[in-house]
C-alpha cells in the first residue's frame, strides 16, 4: 500500500508520488483518547465522510538516486468528483492533471502531451493513494498497523505522531504527524528518511466545506494531444 515503487499508469511514467494530508476532530484535552491509533484514524475518516468538499495544497519531496525531486500537489474533492494537479519544483504550469467529473476520468501528462481516459471512479483513493495522498479510508487492520509515538513539535505545531508498518513487509513504513490543535496531518514520511524512493509530504494549506467552482472538475485534453487507450473500470 505504501510502496514508493508503485505507479498509477506505468505507460505515462509519471514520476509523482506524495503522501497524504488528512484531518481528525479530536479534543486536545482528551490525551488518552487522542493517543489511541484506531480512534485517531476513525476520527480522520469520519471528518472526510461528513465533509461536503475538501481542497488542499501539499509540498512533496521524493528522494531519487540523483537527488531530491520536489513537487507541489493541489487537490479538490466534492460530490464524487475530484481534481489533482502536480507541478514540478520551479515550474509555473502543472506537469500532470487528473480529473474525474463524475462520469469519466482523465489523466493528462504535459511532458508527453498524452492522456488516458477511463470510466468514473466512485472512490478517488486509488488515484490519490498511489501518490501517497490519503483522504480517509485509513485502517488499523487489513494492511497497515499503526502505533503511537512520542508527541513531537513540528514546524512550530504540537503534534501527535503515528507510525505505521505494512503487515506484509515490516520495512515498508509510514509516519503521520497530526496537529493537536486543529487535527490535520501536518506531515507524512513514507519510507525510511534518507533512503532512495522515500517520500516526505508537508501540508501547505487546506479547507473543508469551502465551495469549489464546478469548472474545476471539467477538463478537455489540449488540441494536438494523443489518447492512450482505455483504462479498466475500478
């Protein structure tokens, strides 16, 4: 689940992976409650189930063999529709765009000027998880086991920390830093720090239940772009 070698669409060869930013609504005074991993994750999931919309920006650093590859990700989710844009460090335009308008989904790569069109995905998680973006659906069973770690101050924010390991591969890990005041995940580390393929993603900004322009979920491939075939429904 947390392998940094996964690719959403191999033929597009998008070198983009990120990790999640999620929210939970946990009273900061309820220390015992907040330090229970299963209860934290359920509150995270409940927040997303109850929200009408979610939008956020993330900064992602992927440790490659040649150095660090930095990407910025923007995500919009509302009413069964979603959009994700990824922009490489220093660029002004997205290098890839994923849009699901509730009827169909399109993955577009600016580098190749190619796109892949497929059916509507009822759950955006298969798209987002491969980049490490987890918007709910977190579990303490069925793949990953979480444990509480000592609280930590991160970039000026007091956070709870959860460490998760894959039941299939104990060397495959993920760490979440959850803000103790506003209950968002401030940072996620996927894989061991310093190891090639490891990913660190930090939350820049976020908003729940803020209106999202319907145009954000409309995307027409640019003129001259090439279709790559159909993706199987999920």
